[in-house]
């Protein structure tokens, strides 16, 4: 653990980054906060696009698998 002064300790581990992020937001200008929000939205949009593409690929693969199983069962 890190110490600042006697009796005061800095928290380390899970949740620390979240706390420090909230603390840092208090001192940001509105413009900086908006830019951060825009970045987060763009990042989330990219993640969702990647996930959607992955799901479409999996859907195609499963449809092909089901089709081949039906052909094998019927034929």
C-alpha cells in the first residue's frame, strides 16, 4: 500500500480507477467532458459494430450447419 502521510493510505486495486476517474472529472471543463463523451460513444459504436458482424458470421455458419444436417437427415 502507498502512503501519503501517517494514517492516510491510498486505495489500490479494484474500483480505484473508477474513483480516480470521477475525481478527475470534477476538474475538467465542459468541452473536455463532451470530448470524452464523444470518444466513449465512438468506441462503443465500434464495439457494437464488431459484435454485430461477429453475430452475423455465426448466424451464417449455424444456418449452413442446420441446412446440411437437414439434408443429411432427409436424404
